[in-house]
C-alpha cells in the first residue's frame, strides 16, 4: 500500500510539473515581454524600394532625347528618364508625379558620352543624393569610326565598375536601374528604309554600324555582326556587375530586345528614339523598377 501511495503521489507531481512546464512556454500564459502571442516575426524591410523619392539620370544621347524634338539637338523634356513631356511620361513622372518630378529629378547624361565618361557623371549625380540613379550608356562605345575603334570589353567593364564605386562611396543605399544597350543592328535595319535618314547617317552617326548603309557584301555583313556581338558583350558586363549589387536592377535585356519600329525612331536621323520611342523606354524602366522581383 505504501508503495502504491508513493507511486500515485509521484505521478500527480509529474503531471503538475508537466502542465506548469507547458504553460511556461505557451498555453494560456502571457507571451514573453516584447512579443505578441500567436504573431509572426515582423517581415524584414525589402532592400529594393519600388517607389523611390528622387531620380538622377546618367548616360548618353538617348537619355538626353537627342533628335527627338528637333534636328541634331537635345530635347531633355522628352527624356525617358527625367523628362516632363506628357507624350513620354518619363520614369521620374511615373514614380514621383509630374509636379514632384520637376523638383526631384536631374539629368546628367551627355550626348556623345561613352562608358568612360560615366564616373564623372555619377560624381555629379551623387551631389543631389538621389534615391534612384538610372544608367543608359554603351551605344557610343560600339558606335565608332570602325570596329577596331570600339571600346574593349575590359575597359568598358572597368569604367562601369568605377562608376558604381563612385556612387557607393557616397550613397551606399542608393538604387540603380541599368538599361541594356539597344540593338544597333535592329536600328540600322529599320532606318535604312529612309533615303533621308541614310543621308543624315553620312554626317557620322554610328559609322561602325550605319556606314555604307545599303552595302550587303560579306565585309559589310561581318562589320555589322561584329558591332552587334560587341553590344551583346557590353550587355553581359552590365548584367554581371549589376547582379553583384543588391541595390542594382538590370532590365534583363529588355531595351536590347525591344523591336523599335520606324515610327519610334527620330524623323531627323532614323536612329535615335523619337518621342514615342522615348515613351517605350520609360515603360520598360518603370516596369523594371516597380516589379516585386527581378
């Protein structure tokens, strides 16, 4: 009997301790200080902000909307990145609204610029402390007097890395949107349908691709193919380096893949984007910047 009593007492004690132990970590007892019972841990703040509050643009003639509004001249109001034109609805306007974009966006691109010029442009852009920087550069590195004069891929890479380092030294949390270099061969195939356009090309617009526009001999075909391959190499550099930066988004080759039609090319040079072409570039940029994931 005594042994049975002790056994029952031990069992009751174990049961009480077990219940108390269960209540200590859950059940109906209060949650530990600083937490809410049954609630999940708060989600971390996303690294990429889909609605930045300011935009600065760097790059070349495309971002300056060269020949979009008049012959052989910049038209920054029609820029895909920061322009105010209602016919374009630039990236800045789409992100900030028209009134705020006028105060919180800046265009430091320069017509004729190559990738080697980007670090200096970036140094100017960081003085504004933008939350987003757009980059579109590389066409002029391929658009040279000859294929031999095109910027080597290694030099292109070094200049882009330098530009990113310039940004990161001053603004480690700024975001970067990088547009791919357009398919210059596609622009040639569309623009060569215009006799006037081909006359303008003779002034020296992208001679490595557009020179002798009607020539289809083996040398001309290989020359254009060489330029196209170099553009593809540049785009791979942009993709690779951007992928190493968690606050950088590459367009995935969307600009390169976009099939510009004649109406989306300048009616003065049949090569640079027209106002309509600029609007298409703005759409691609906005879609990339505001995507939940890339």
